[in-house]
C-alpha cells in the first residue's frame, strides 16, 4: 500500500470535518448565550425561579435517545435489520418526545408566572432552549431521512451508509451533550 493511500485513510472524512466545524460554531453560539446570561444575571433585576421538573425529564429522554441511536448503529453494522430499524425509529420518537417535553416546560414556566417577556432570567431560558430546539429539529430531519432509508432500502452496510449514519449520530450526540450542558448551566446559576 502506498504512503499516499495510507495517509488519505488516516484523515478525517471531509463531511465529518464539516459537521464538527458546524458543531463548533453552534457551541460558540451557546457559549455566547451563556456568557450573556452570566453578565445579565450580574447586572441585577433578576427573577430567581426553579426550573420546572419537565426539563429534567426531557434530559432523560434525550440521553435515552442517544443510547438507542448508538445501539441502532451497532445493530446496523452487525446486520441485525430488525433491531437496527426498531431502535432507529424509537430514537426518532424519543426526539419528538424531547421536543414535546420542551414545549411542556415552557408551558410550566408560563404557569408559574415566568413568561418570555416577564424578566430577563426567564427570557434567557426561553430563547436558549428554543434555539436548542431549533437545532434539534435539524437533527430530527436527519433522523427522519435515516428512518426512511432504513425502512425503504435493503439493509446493506456500505461505506456511504456507514458515513451517513455516523454523521447523524455524531450530530445527535452533540445535541444531547449540549442540552446536558444547558440544563446544568440553568440550574447552577
């Protein structure tokens, strides 16, 4: 095997590199939101409130969805079609469940008197969690395409399909890790 071919194989795939650049830029966006939150909190006029428990339930949902997606990938590579497809569909449904629970969290905040325009403390939670939900919609789109492919195409493990699945689960895991950071950030401020 030539050195040029071996060097090419040791490099990250350009699509994975692009995904990680996108994730880094999203991470910077949420770091900026976090920084603004901390600065605004220090300025005063801050309403202290307990984050509704539904946000913790949604955290469990997104963690479970990462586990089912990783398991689906495992069964995809092992050519266990039933478990691959079933766990992928469950992951998609858990992702929808996460979005529903986020909406319920916003409704619970409204019920305790913390509305979008009530106080900057609530506004930050609404805006940051809504921005995360918007990114999660992109992840759900990728999962939907993966589910459609899984159900419509014959199950074959090819380099292209492995790459597509890896891109999907890398982005989904990123969104899960980002949410865990956000919930811990909100509850420890």
